[in-house]
C-alpha cells in the first residue's frame, strides 16, 4: 500500500499524512481572543513527534506565529539529529510578540518574509525550510505576487526548497501558482464536512499539492466529541471561537455540524477504522493530491492518525455513500 505522496511539482516525497503543529505551540492571544489550543506539555509534544517519525510521518507543518514561535522551537528540539527524516513546512505573515504571546497584526512585505524566515531557521535549528508558505489567507493577489520574486530568490539561495500559500480562495491560488515556478503547494481548509472542489481543480491544473488544514474539523471528527463533551477552556481557540471557526460555539460543537458527523460516522468506521481514521481516509480518497495534516498533541493521537496509513484511502463504495449522505444535507449532487 502506498504511504507516500508527491509534494506537488517540487517532486519532494512526503508521507501521505503529516502532522500539524499548531496545537503544540501552546497559548497565543490577540488581545483577549485565544488563538492557540491552551497549555501544552513540551516533553509530550517531543515524544509525539518522535512517535510520528517512527510511524512513517515525514511532513511536519508549523508556523512562525504558532505559540509566538514556540511550536517551531519544540519541533526543532524534536528533530535535532533527525532533520534528514523530516520535511518541514512553516509559514510567515503574522508577526507576534514572543514575550507576551500576543499577535501583533499582519506583514506581507518582502523584507518581513526574509526576516521571518531567518527567525524560523533559528528556532527550528536548521539551515533550510522545505516548504515556506504565505499565511495570510485573504491577502489581495497583487500583494501576494509582490512576494514571488523574493521567494524565488530564497529558493536560489538554498534557504527554501519550495513555497506555497495558505488560502481558501481558488482564484488567488491560481494566480500565485501561475506566477511562481517553485510554488508547489496550497494549504486550504478541506475535510469530509467542508470540501473545496474548486481548489482541488487548481491543484490539478498546476501540479500542486493540496495540504489539508482542519482535516478533523478541529477535533469534531474524533471520538472525543461523541456523547456530551465538556466545553473547551478559555485559553483554547475552540472555547471562544472567532468568526472564522464555524465548528464550535461556547466551547462545544455546533448542533448542525455535530449532526453531520453523526450522519456519516457509521460509514466512515464500517471497516474497523476510528472516526478520525475514516475522515482522513475520505481525504486520501478525495484526490491523489491531498495531504492531510491533522494536529497532534499526544502520542496516542499520533498513533491513531497515522494508523490511517495501514487502511489507506476510504474504499470506493464507502466514499460514494458518504458523498450521497452529505449531498442530501447540502441539497446538491454528490461529487463525481
């Protein structure tokens, strides 16, 4: 069974499922609004990364602003002596104050892209980044295109191997990919609950990898939210959900999304998978370009998520049945 995929036109081979490193960054704030996942145990995070490596994960996705740089530091510690086993993806665009763990706005300037890269390299303890991603989802296309020359120069210097954009807008992705020869990936929201068929079409058109953020809908597509779950804490982004996070309200799943999960749970788990493994298997079946990057904070989570590789993509019949059930809820045709 194939457990690796190609990172777009870069040709870099990565594990078909990676590890998202937002949660291991710990707290981050925008004033009183939490942007992190609460307190975290760094030693457990390092054990989790090591276990992920042992289970075949090679793709690790982080960002300069996760925990105001703390995620990169922890990942760097975990990969010390193991750098050659990992493909590191990080992002830039959201400056932070490391001392206060506060977000300090946005910066899309070429000068900041270079400065942020140097800071990321230092925190990660490496001299190159495999995939350097623009993090500003809604940045106007002209501002994004102003960065292409700088990013191509960084490729030429050997400081990055390739670059991409974390955006949910297919038009933006198309323009960026057309302008940048070493643009190789688009990171976008993608899960069994929320598909982006237009973005997958752009990835096909330009031979890009589709890095799937939110593949488990921030935990909604896991067993922890079956029954009556406890509310998330006040330092957890799910506890005081910002406008862009639709899954939760008051720290618990919104009823309409919980109902959708309940509708497809039996099909996703029919061949012995857990709910999370079924949701990740759906993504692997959705397109040959998808690379889910579920977040992990514990060894057990890494073992469950990467256990999906043993099952592979969801079988054709199960995928079709999930699509039929969700199409009924959407009032729209299922995907071909």
